C-alpha cells in the first residue's frame, strides 16, 4: 500500500480524473503551507496576497509540469514565455523566499505524480518551520542598535553613561568618538543591545539629564531610520 502511495500516480496519458486529483492535491498542500506561514508570521505580520500566492503556486507548477510532460520543445516554449514575466513587487525577506521555493518543490512533485512524496515533504518542512518558530531558533530578542550622544566639550565621556547603559542594555561597545560644531561638542557612538525596547524613552531621558539635554540619536544598525531626542 505504501509503495502504491509513493509511486507515480499520474498515468502517461492525462485524464480528467488524474489531472483533477493532482490539482486538488497541490491546492490542499498549498493551503497547509499557507496556514503554517500564517502561524509562523503572527508576530511580525504578513501580506494577505502572499498567503493566497502560497496556495496557488503548487497548483500552477503542477499544471505546468503536467502540460510539459516529456516534450522538450514544449518545455523550451514555456521557459521562453515565463522569461517575459516581470514581477511588480520585490521579494520579501529570506524566509518568504524559502516558502516560495517550498511551494515550488511541492508543485513539482505533484505535477510529476508523486503525491505521497509531496505530502511527506510538506509535512516534514511544515513541522520543522513550526518547531523552529516556537523555539525562536537563531533569534535575538532585540536587534543591535546604535546610540549617538552629543556632550559638551568639557565633559569627560569616559564612564559618564556606564551606569545607565548597564541598567538598560545587555551589551555595549564604544565604537567612535568625534568632535563636532567646530570642536565645541563631542559626539560619542555606542553599539548596544537593549534589554527591553519599551524602556527606550526612559533610557533616552536619563542620558539627556547627563548630557545637558543635547541631541541623542537611537536607531537600528541595519537601517537609517533614527529616533532623535
């Protein structure tokens, strides 16, 4: 029975029933992958259109494989047609791209008739993605940030903010010191990781009490968006 399940379930000549079975199987597996994607992206959010795309992709790929079959000329024709497609939106993060390849793999297996292998592949990867998300594997609670503080020329920056940084950050490193405003001010830069982003306002306020209410800039290192206080 298992050998039958994991064998090629699509006959050499396409029939209505076999084609319908492949398409419905691909849609069902795509729906399962989409539900797992929604579960693993509950915190950061997700676009509705992408969840629908994950359902459609396996069926589309499976249908293409069914139409191509062993016909080399037809395969080259389809490749040329799809090369003309240009996507209007840029791909998302690396995890979204992984889900796209995931659905492509499932669609290929379904199109070749190996429904059992497609279901096994989908079940294993969905389980792995769910477990890794639940464990927050490889995640860091808060992203690395950069803190820029302006201080008066006559203020000794060495150790001036150590107690505040100890209270609100898990790690820190003084990365740069430079003069500004024709030498009347110093700008010191720290690479830090916050203990809790909800305390960032109190953190900034305590620094402003030390530096005479001069500018304090706190931003995530990966981008240029900054909060100026």
